[in-house]
C-alpha cells in the first residue's frame, strides 16, 4: 500500500477517520499536529510561538501564575480550565489565543519541506477544545503563503531573512492606529533577528509579524538580509518549548503542508511544546 503523498493527505485521512492522534513532522523546523476526533486542536513547532509563548512573552500571564497553574493541573489538555477558573484569562480570550497559535504553527510548518512524518498516539497539549478541520487549516496556510509572496520574494524567504532598520527608518507616515505596534517591531529589527526571532521576542504570532515587516519594508523602514555575514552571531531568540522535546530552527524554504514530497522511512521525532482569529 502506498502511504500519504504529503502531510496534507495524511491529515485529511486521519480527519476522515475522526482519530485522536498526534502527527509528528520531522525536518526544519518540524513539529507536532494534534488531532482530537479528526479535528486539529493544536500545532506546535519551534518555528512559531506556542500558546504558552504567546501568553508569557506578551506579559498577558506571568511566569509565576503559569507555573502555579501547571502545578495544580499536570494535564496540558485541561490547563486552560485552570487558567480561566483562576481568573488569569477569560474563556473567550483563551480560545482566541489557542486558535491563533494553531493557525500560526501550521503556517510556520508550511514554510519548509518536511523530511518525514508519522502518526503517533495522542499526546497532551495546551488547547481550548475547539478544533479545526484539516482542509480548512491547509486552505488558510495556503492563503497566507500567497499573501506574503510577491515579486520581492516568497513567504519562506521573508521568514528566514534577518531584518534591519534602514538609515531613514521612521514611522511618521504610518497610520496612527497601527504606529505603536509597528514601532515595537521596528525597534527590535536590529539586523540579527529573523521574523521568527521577532515573534518570540514580542510574544506575537509569526504570520502577523511578517505582515508588519512587509508593511515596513514597503514603506522603506526595514530591509532584509537573506544571508548573514559569517562574523555575525547566530539567531538567539528565546523559545517557548516544553521539556518534552526540541527541534532545530527554521532555515530553509518550502511548503511542507502542500508539498508532494513522499516520506521515506519514518523516524522518531521528539514532540515540541505550545473560532480562528480573523484573517488579516
């Protein structure tokens, strides 16, 4: 029997079977796609902040409060209930953050071609309980890839490039409603960080950060460096990955969820830790 030709086909298959499982994707960055009843409830990858990263790095929940909730509820699947019961975050807001991390993680996986994939037993993950159909997830990832790709480069090229401010960088022409957010992105664009690094540093999703960087680049405020000089230090943005496993940083381009690459022998891969947001 022939196996699924790509991750998309595999997700569609397990979705139709309404399975509880975790699809492990190995590669750069690799990750884990968690399904419950055939619906995707979370996507975790070192290529984008997880729910934990979005909440802690943004300052929405303190590390102390998060640690206390983890101590009270060891199951990642039910952690959201503790957070909301303690008044640390509203139920609706938690669902939005989980959905944002889910779609963002799928988008990050779509930026590179996987080496292999396999279906494993369902593992615990921070999630709201609201799932998304595989086809909808794949369709949204494709839309985001297309939106960020133009004559100046693909979405994958934008994601792996280091960003630096131009000598004439200023925000006087940026609409006031968005200036504070863009100013924060611009302040962190120091030539050493990639869009992934900026997302982790700011506690924001990779995709919205890439959209802001595209706006800043179109306005002449930042420039991309596809290859960093050998003398520069490597990217060192902090990650938010549970102790269950790690994976390497993203550095190559592709579209894993949409690729037609056929996996060879499946190899074990450690599982990394972490109503959809309105598309921009």
